[in-house]
C-alpha cells in the first residue's frame, strides 16, 4: 500500500475560513517601511486641518473670539505650562481615567467570568446588571456626588462604571458562547476547572476581551469628562468649564486637542497589548 | 490506569470493551436499546448504520462522555464511570484549538502536567507517523481538512489509549486521502496496539479496516431508526492488509449495503 506516502496536493496553506481570502504568503512590505508609510499618511489630514484652520482664522471670516488661531492655542498651552497647571490638569485626569478604567475592567472581567461560565450565576446577576446598564450614565453623577462627595472617589467611581459595562457586556456572552465542542474536547482529555479555563475558554475570549478593553477605555474618557464637567477643581473637564466661563476659547480648543491626544495615546497602548496578545492567542 | 503508566514509554496494552444491555434514552426517545457487544483487546470493530441511529452516542458512552440510562460498560474488566483516561476519542469534527500550533494541539492529548523531553519526543514521533512533521508549526486555519483530521488522530494517540474511539475520522476527506489515511491507521495499529472502535458510513472502509463490522439500527423495521440495537454482525475474513477488490468482500459489501437499505443489484447477495 503506497498511497499513504503523503498527500502533497494538500500540504499547503489553504484559504482563510472566515474571509475566503488566500492566506498571505510573504508579499507584505517590510514592517519598518509600512510603519513609516502609515505615519506619513496618518499625518496628512491633521496637517491639512491645521493649515485650513490657520487660513480661516487669519482670513477674518470668523471673529477671533469664535475661532482662535492654531498659534494662539499653542501659546495658551505654553502659558498654562509655564504656570505649572497644565501638567496638573493632565496628570489628575489621566490618573482618574487609569484608576477608574483598571477598577471597572477588573470588576467587569470578574463578573463576566462568573456570569459567562455559570448558568445559575447568570440567572442571578444578568437581569439586575442589564437593568443597571439601562440607566443613562450621567444619572449616576448626582448620586455619586452625594454619597462620595465631589472628590476623587466619586470621579474614579464614575469612570469605573463607564469602563465596567463594555467589558461585562462583551465578555460574558463571549464566554457563554465558547464553542461547546472545544470545551467537551478539553473535558474528554482530562481537563477541568481552572485548567480547562486556561486551555479553552480564556484563549477563546482573548479577542473579545481586547476589543472590550478598547471600548471601555473610550468610555472611561467620556465618563471622566462628564464627571469633571459637573464638579471639579482640577482636570481637563474642569478646564473646559472654566475656559467656557471665562471666554477663553483658545484654552477650550487646547483642552479638546489634549483630550484627543491622550485618548488616542491610551488607545494605542491597548492596541500594542492587542498586537502582542493576538500574536500569541489569535487564530 | 495511573498517569505514571500513561506516561511510560512502552505503549499501553490494548484493552477489551464489554457493553452489557446498554440503553440510552433522551427524554422519551429511546436511542440505544439494550445493546450488548463484546470487543476483544486489540480488535478493530467498525460501526455502521443509518444516520441518527446512535453510533456517535454509543461511542460517547464507551468514552465516558455520556452516561447510560440502563446497562453498563467495562473497559479491561473495570467499569466506565465518567470520563476515562483509558480511552481516547477522535470526534467527528477535528476540534482543534485555533490559537495553538499543530504541535501544541497534539500536546493536548498528553497526560496533564509538566512537559518532559520524553513528551516532546512523543509528539514529534506522532507527527512523523501522521506525516505532519513539516507542518508542525502551523495553526489549524493554515492546514487542510485532511491534515486537521490527522492532527486529531495524533492527539488521540498521544494518550496511548487502551481503546481508541474514532467517530467518522475520515468522513470529510476526498477519496484518495481517505485511502491513504486508512492505511495509516492500520500502520499505527500495527505499531502501537490498541482496541479500535471506528464509526463510518463507508462500507468499503469498514470491510477494509475491521475484524468485525457491526450494523446498528432498529431490529423491528416498524420502529423508528433511532431505536438502535445490533442488527447484524459481520466477521470479516482474511488478514490485513486486505485486497480492496477481493471477491469475498464484495459479498459482504452487498450484504451490508442491503442491511443499510441500499439496493445493490448484486446477484449472489441473496
Ligand atoms: N444530547 C442529546 N439530546 C437529545 N437527543 C440526542 C442527543 N444526542 C443524540 N441525540 C439523538 O440520538 C440519536 C442518535 O444520535 P447520534 O449522534 O448517535 O447518531 P449517529 O448514528 O452518530 O448519526 P450520524 O451518522 O448522522 O452521525 C439522534 O436521533 C439524535 O437526535
Ligand atoms: Mg455521528
């Protein structure tokens, strides 16, 4: 019987199951060149916007109390920096976001694991959490203010609430819908409990966890600004209200740009984590 | 069997399987009806029968993945109660973990615990046997269906099972790959003795591989197909490797196909 000497026709990568696209061979540009190209392309629109902005602001079409020039926004930033408060605003806001995000994400992952893995826990918790989620987020602000005072705790708690729900609502169903065939496979090969969890369920939900973390981070910044708008003496949200009240449109622009940069920066950090984890656990 | 003897480098012995009056019903649907079957250690038994007659259910019971509503099963004389390290099952679907390489998927079959260098050698040897050494580093989405089924087979073998349970292991393969996999299975059986229970829809495959072919189905034709007992047992003559075109087998083939309700127009079958 010589038929079992290999099946050469099939010994090559096939097409991607999900997309039907051929599995890439080696025709992608080298990583470094691709990175440079992405950076250059990504910078085109921001630069164009700044140029256009400068043109409109200096043309006299819009009065300067409605549209500051890019340079005056830069100057406002330098001014705040020299007074030593810019750093304080940024630092306290970043701290609130990271703390709240961390707490919300951890609680979210923990509850999602319980609800996603145990049908009984799901029956117990899911309706309540679903109802809590339906409460518009800003409704919590006065209550948190009353309970925790207008201090750090209430703001971190609000951010944590914001970060909690994307994680919980994404990861719990992902865990519940892990391929039952793979779970049974693990069982039949002697895995159970935590060993089974780390063999099958956790790797299976890695992509869901990562995308939920990215969502949670965006929510965290959203809730931060909401919390700081409604009562703070420091932080970027406070700077927004303060600038509005004092008619400092240059600072308003500055703060919005800073929020964009910080949000993108933290998102990119999670993106790096994503790249690393998907290399290890992606399919 | 303790995990230390699973871990030893000498192949595990093949174990006998005895099934006594096994019944399984789901709700009020009887799927297996007082089915009894004795399988000798080292024997290869093929199960055939119409779709939905309970072949997979029977296999799952032998592997301890499901528990009977009546009767009992013993492997090597000791009863099966729940998941059992003495048997290994290769499911109808390959069931590979998509985030693991081929090598790491086969490792799932090893006894749990710290991986030793003997374990690594074992996995390499199995990949060699199923002719996947050169693809060892690939992920499941990068391999073909036939390769995936060979990985699943290697994973089951990594357990050194006394009883190897194969549920349509070559079901999704093209005809040519299927023939080469059948020979591969016989090579493996010769190299590492195990009792093999293989479910198949392919009568020729059953006759080529097995010592005995068991035809499952309802004994009373007025009952629904899902009331399976053993309808007939065919002892396949001759030693392996068998001649695929042998005249004796043609008789048995016609007999089994008739049993499955397929008219064969084979003259001497009646
Ligand atoms: N968990 C279950 N709950 C309810 N019914 C089940 C369950 N598992 C199997 N059955 C029923 O038992 C019968 C036998 O199923 P089984 O999977 O054993 O068939 P099979 O002979 O392997 O069929 P096929 O050749 O199509 O794979 C089917 O009618 C099926 O509907
Ligand atoms: Mg089946």
